[in-house]
């Protein structure tokens, strides 16, 4: 799987800033983001760092369902970086693995990261309805540990629900400000991680924001809204062998869900409610979303196919489309041609702001996709 290096680097930077005082025992920081599966298992990625209080060997062990990869360690006093292949050894056994950091110096940070899967942990029972821009219903935690900052994650917004104890059930009645929940997107796209701040609570906040941003790398996690919460218990099966530690654990638990949505009257879907896919048939063209934002892309000059899809939570069989608006405010460098389903051809949009009020189904298919061709000029 893909290892989310952004989260790992942010985690290590924040760990380094947070450990300024002399310590009596090793300090270990765990950070992870874990998706809840239908079988109540958790799966995701983690980063773990240890700040040594003395020199010697440090051994981490984990079951074979959890991978461990060493990262180069840095001595906080000298600034020197060790060669990871000289200083870390992996030993595999029948049911577990050991990762040994050798000759770790005093006041050094050693780090590992990987992928983990935890069986039969728990889930949320979610029974929520969206009606007239409000959301109401219940959420129950079936986890054996408490969760902090439980939220409904919709689009780039987090609707705070508070903390939940193990097994707790809460009633929800909140204003959404929108007619429906949206697929998740980065709520902290403009955040800057690793910036020095002496306030320990601010460091925890940065770790939380980094986990939200990096969790978008999880497969199948960003097509629906989600219920989230932070576990501060040691739920990862990664342990430091034969040593007592001071542990700071922070695990973002994410469960995708769908809510019952009741529509009545007219409503508008703004651009940020759509999921956008960009591809090209031209070889070697560079294209990448800006900071995981599917509405903004870095694109080379060339020709691209753009597909806009309405949210999966929208009951398409009950919707009667009345208007489509497309804006192209930079016609000198971009040309847009929309796909006509009936004529099976592209039609150029010459206006800066194009509005269509008739034959809408000619341009949006039965799965809620609008397609156009984008030509980027030099």
C-alpha cells in the first residue's frame, strides 16, 4: 500500500518540537488513521517515533498483520542522521516481527511506520436523516474505548458531536446549512504542519489536522460522508519490548456512512459537492490536484477529459434537473466543450458564464455525470 509520508513527516516534526525537557523514560508517539470496515475491523496506516532517554538497542514487535518500516533516526543534540540500513534490523518470526534499532544514541529520535489491520474491534451504529438542511437521529459507539472530538465529516466541514464513552449512544439534531451531506474532502487544506509552537495543546491540534488530511489516501474512504473520532488508548499492536515508556497515542477512526436524505422543493448543488475526475489520452502530460482539492488542478498544456459527478447520496430517480451553470472566466487560456449525450458530440461553450435551462438530461447522464473536454493553451 501507499505509505502517507506527509502524515509521517508531520508527526515526527511535531514530536521533535514537543520533547524539550529531560526525560526519565523513553517517550513514544503513535499516530494513525484507521478506517472502520463492515466486519468491525480497522485498517489503515500509522507512524510511531521514540525519543530515547539513554543509548542502546530498542526493539519494536508487532504481529504479521502489521508491517514495520524503519526511518532514519536523527540525534537531537548533534543533528546527525544515521544510515537506516546500518542501524535497523528486521527479524521475522512465525506470528510476529521484530524491528531492532541498534546503538541508538542518547536523545535520539527513531521512527517506524507501516500498515495495520485490527480484527473485530467495533464500529458506529449510525441512524441519521437529513431533511430541510438539518440532520437528526442517533449515533452509537460500539468500540471498547472512548473517543474524543467525535464529528460528522461532510465535504470539508466537521460537525462536532463531542466526546463519546465506550458503548455510548447520542441524539443528534443539528443545522447543516446544506440540503445534503457530501463526500469528504480535506478540512485543513491550507494548514501548515510542523510550525513551532510551545503550547502542547497546539501540537496535539496539529497532529489531528495532519491525520485528517492524510487519511484521504485511504481507499474508498472519500466517496461518502463519515463519522470520525480520536482514540487516545494504545490500540495499535506495536510494542517496545522490555522497556517502560511514556506514550502519546492519537488514532483517527473513520467510518463512512450514508444518511437518509429527504428532498423537497428546489435546491442548488455548488461546485464543491461534485467529485471531479480528470484524465487525458495524450502521453506524458502532468496533471495533479492542488493539495488534494479535486476542483483545482495543475495541468500541462494539452487536451483533457473532465468528468463532474453529483454526490452518491443524491436520489437521482427523484430529481428533476432545471439548470446547469458552467463558468469559464479565462477563455484566453482555456477552451471548454461539453458532451451532448444525444448527438454524441462535443459542443463548444463560448460564454464566460454558460447557463442551460432546457433539455438538461441531454448533458447529464443517468449516473449523474457531466462530461466536457478542456483544452489548455500555452
